[in-house]
C-alpha cells in the first residue's frame, strides 16, 4: 500500500492525513484491488480507466491482471486521472509500469468531452468520499448542474463519489463494467439508492458486497466500505436486470464471494433453454407475489478455520483442553449430518454423542491459554508452516479466528439432491462448508421465514437451483452466495402461521425418515393450494424433473 507519508519526506503525518481527508484520498489495500480487478477484467483486449488513481494501486493491479489474461502490452491499455500532483509522484516512485501519456492531471468531473479518444471496457477504482457539506459551494453546484445536464437529477446530499460514478457512465463502452470501492452506507443514503436505481436500469447485473471489517485502518481511516460491481453496460437500458446485495465480515469472505462462481471444478451449462426456464420461473413467481431471498435475509459463509482438524474438536477433546468451555463454542461442520429442516438441541446432542467434532476453538487475542490448549494448537506446527498457510498468515495471532454471530438458519448449498434452508433452533455456529443465514428481525416475520423454508425445498427453489447452480463432476449441485441471495420464494400470503407451521413440521418429519422427494411433494402440494396459476406451477414441476434427470444421468 502506498502512503503520502512514504513520498513526502519531512512532512508532518497529521498534515498529510488532513490533506487526504480533504481530498477523500485514502489509498486502496493491494489485495482488495487485486481481488476486484480479477473479478471484472477477463479479456486481454480490455481498455481500463481509473478516474482517481491516487497511489496507483488499481493501475498496477489492472496491468497485472491484463498480463495474467494474456495481454502483451498492458501498460498501453490502462488510463488514469487524478487532480493531485502527489498521486503522479507516487506512481513514479513505486514504478507502476504504465504509459505515462495515459495519465491525465485534472478534475475527472470537469474533463471536457472527447478528451479520451475511446470508450472504456472497465472503469474501476476507489473514488474520493468527500461529503456534500465539505465540498466548496461553487464545485458542488457545478457538479450537480453537470449531472442534471446529462439527465441525472441527484436527490439529497450526494458525496463526491456519486458524481464519479455518474460521470463514468458516459465513458463506458457497451457491455462494459463499472467497479468501485464505495462507502458502506451506499444502499442507505438517498443519493446512494438513486445511484443504485440508475445502475440497475443500465447494467444487466449489479452487485453490492458490504464488508463489515475496517480494511482501510492502515491508510488512516476507520471507514467501512462496500464493493460495487456493475456488469454488461447498456446505454439504452436493460430488460433483464439483477441486483445482488451481500454482506461479509472480512476481505477473505469477499474474495470467496467474488470468486465462487469461477471455480475450475464447476461445469458451465447455462444455455438458452436454461434462460427461458429462469424467465418463466421469475415471471410465475412475480405474478404470485414472490420476494427474493435477500429481501428477508443475508447470507454469509461460515467460519474459515485454516485447518478443520486443528480448530474443530470432539466434546471429549474439549474436556481435556478447555474444561470450562471458555475458549470453545458449539459448531456444525457439515450439513451432511443433518436430515431435517429444523436443527434442534436434541439433534446437536445426538450428533455430539456419535463422536463427531462439534466444538470450535475461538480464542481472543488476550486469552490465557492452558498448557493443554497451547500444546494442541502448536502440535506439528512451526513458524514456516504457519507462514505458508494462507489463512494463518492473515491472522494476528494466527490462532485467533474472527468471530461470527449465531446464524438464524443454515443453507445447504452443495448437494446431490438440491438445496435446503434449515432453521438453527440449536443456536450453534457453522464452518465455511455451510452458508450462514441471518434474518432481518425488523422486517421479517416468523410467518415469512416459514414460507421461505417451504419454498426453498419446493419446485420453486429446486428448479431455480437447477438452472443457475453449477454442476460438479460427481453430479452434485452448487449454488454461490450471489445466486442464493436472488432465489425467489413465494410468500404464501393466503396461509396462516398455524398452517405454515403444520406444513413445515410434516416436511421435517418426511426428511427425517429419508423421504426427500416426499418432502418436496408436500411443499408443492401446500403451495398449489395457495397459488392462482396452477397450470404454470405444473409446467415448472415438469421442467424440474427433466433438468434433474439430465444432471444425474437419468436418475431423479
């Protein structure tokens, strides 16, 4: 990471920090820049613009990414703009391999039309976060007027980065991508919501990943951020659009989210037929008053341990190394142990009695370790092995696992038979082999939660998963976090809470006796009694059978 402190020798750090705050210039961590460029730069012919390049982190990451995808002269395909002379000095000092003629000094928002002879395939960066009140009146009025002249009437009190996003649209090529690091409050402020609406109508897919940890601390700010990515730009607007809102605790989790759909093990099988089925499913769901999963709940990955066998132990082992249970918590490793839609206290106790590891070691930085615990953690390890372990090397100290809230439910995202949403009545944690689900307590009723659980195991949830999920060599189906968040579900408004509870209990009992197809049929039967388009539902059920047989080699 490049800091002004590194390039302006003899200057007072507080003065430098004040200047950075005035400009909204807090430079991006290199691993974050590499993560975002990997996500949006996929073509060696892509031409990239960074409209506020600061320390050159995104410039460097873009050049490296272009080289990785086969570009012979990436230095000629990356462009940058910045208003601050120190940014140019920073790029020069750090040796970013870029054609210097591609760097322009000036106010990005006031660059004359035609200053660039080309449109850009990717506009990427970390635009300045200067607040509305901190902008000089003259500039604020000018930026607002320029946006209005371009047809964008921004409400509220927009920060500077909003104008950067709007200005970037005029420089994007058709089919291009926009990727910005933006404030954590992006989807809460009035201007932020306005911008998201603009992007949703001009890009076929918009993703907002809220990162809860403070990843800019080393730059002199505790600002939390979000990763905003918009794909497939269409100046005239899009017909089919997808808005994804996700939340994660750390940058590691953000990486898993952004790369999950690019796994080399997953077969790409999305065809025109799949798209037609998905459109029919979404159309049917919309006509029946459906919502999307992200409307009622957030999905995160579970605990990233680094070594499951070291950090997840049996209850017997827990008694030896942590007799007071002060450094361990109850945790579910896999959902293959669970055959129900409600994971109860009795289910956990039964699992624990079988000898499966059910206790995760969760140690605070200042915890005093018993000798037995220290011996267990250090067994077979040395400094070199810790350094080589990707997860360990990112933790300080290596054995302190970032905490997590107890999930309200678990989502089975990788399975031969299809997904399930399982209520966590036992109140235990989970590892990253399980998606953790958190319901919005202020917006989501228990009635809606039950409807979601039933809908996921019904034809609605199963067909959606067959269409958008990835198929692995074994035939197993995998859903990434983004796709789960967009899964439609029927709210079943005509059903009472008591009816939903009865249905859920029947489905749970069917699963416990091994009747997975019976469980789906029970869910379908319940939904059929409450939907208006029964014929449409029947067509979807037929498509599910065909797709599932295709995936499983003729077997249901």
